[in-house]
C-alpha cells in the first residue's frame, strides 16, 4: 500500500509540475514586436496630423501637409534608427552568448589527441 501511495504522490507531483510550467509559459509576456513599437510611437503623431487636417478642412483651407509630413518623416527616421540600434544590440547579445557557450563546450572537451584543437 505504501508503494501505491508513493506512485500516486509522484504522479500528482509530475502533473502539478507540468501544469505549473504550462501556466508559466502562458502567462509570460511576449517579446516586443518592432513593428508594433514603431506604430505605437507614431500613433500620437498621426492623431495630431488628423486633427490638424480636420480642423483646416472645417476652416475651408488646405492643411499644411509638407511641414507636418516632414516632422513625421523625421520622427519615423529617428524611430527606425532606434529600432535598428536595439536590433543590433540584441544580435550582438545573442552572438556573445553563443560564443561563450562554444568556449565552455570547447574548454570542457579538453585538448584533442591529434593536436587539432580550436584556438580562439
């Protein structure tokens, strides 16, 4: 009977661990999407431009699009550069981690018998 209790406990523990891992994976935040970040940064600018255009249309004049569009272009370029810098940093971090893991694996293997070990 004690063996059955042991098996039941282990089964319940395994099921609980699996459910805990599943819940953790479901509840973690997604990584930010660069396109959505750019849209989020540009959204206030677009609202401002739409309000300005609507206001000008009600007043019977044409909205000053070139100046507004120029400011928006500058913001888009700046946001693109920021996203590119973040992307480069992320790629560099991934490469550094991979290099570190390769060095650890290489160090764990020790010197090779044929003298053809990796030098870094």
